[in-house]
């Protein structure tokens, strides 16, 4: 397993969190804010990236972590 103690230490998770903040800000004030389905899909995908990194990290094996990183990439 990678030498991280917390998933919050993973740079990819930190970047996904930044992206989530940007997405929420953008979808709140852009024309996308009027399309609730689109707005929610964009937001859910951003949160999903963060969640998949955290969940994969918690699985405690490199193979499972890698699997969740692939899922994360698809969400991004």
C-alpha cells in the first residue's frame, strides 16, 4: 500500500476537492444553474471523484485502490 496515512494527504484527492469547489461555484452562477439535471450531474461527478479516492484508500489493498482510481477517472 502507498505510504499515505490519510486519504486527505493524496494530491489527487486534494485536486478533486478543488475541482468540486470550482464546479459548485460555476454551476451556481452560470446558465447551467437553470438546468437542475445537468447541474446535479456535474456536481455529483465531482463529488464522486473525491469519494472514490477515499473509498479506494480505505480498502487497504493496492489492487482495490487502483480499481477505485479508475472509477474516479471516469467520473472526472
